[in-house]
C-alpha cells in the first residue's frame, strides 16, 4: 500500500483527504503512482504531469524519505520505506518568487 500526500489545491480538485492510500497492480514507481492517482481521480489528469509529454509539471515536486525525487527517472523503483507504507510519497506544489 502506497501512502500519497497531496497539496491542498490538488486535494480540492480530487475531493479527497490529505493522505490517500493506493494499491498498485505493478512495480511501485513514480509513474505507477501518478497513473494510479489519475485513474482513481480523473480530475487530476494534466495537473501533476503534462498529458502530451507525461513529464512532471514545472511547479510540482515529488519527495519521499527526506529526498527530492522530482528528477529521478519515473520508472525507477520507489524507496523501500515508501513501498512498505512506512513513509508517504509527497506531491508538493513548488513555491516561486523572490
């Protein structure tokens, strides 16, 4: 069971709680998590990644186990603590400005 934490603006779109539990039918990768989120919450399609390129949106970041996973290959396995449900996979809206 993968625990996913969404930022407030995506929670509103998905009409869900802060933390979501996902059962993945395939290997636990970032791509599999986002696929499962978009399948369960169609309103999130296109908000986390570009639907044409399937790349992460510029102001969305992914974190887990105290590390920024945003630039990792989306098909790399997630850290064991996330796969085992001990740590959440965080989807974060990045801040910009100065």
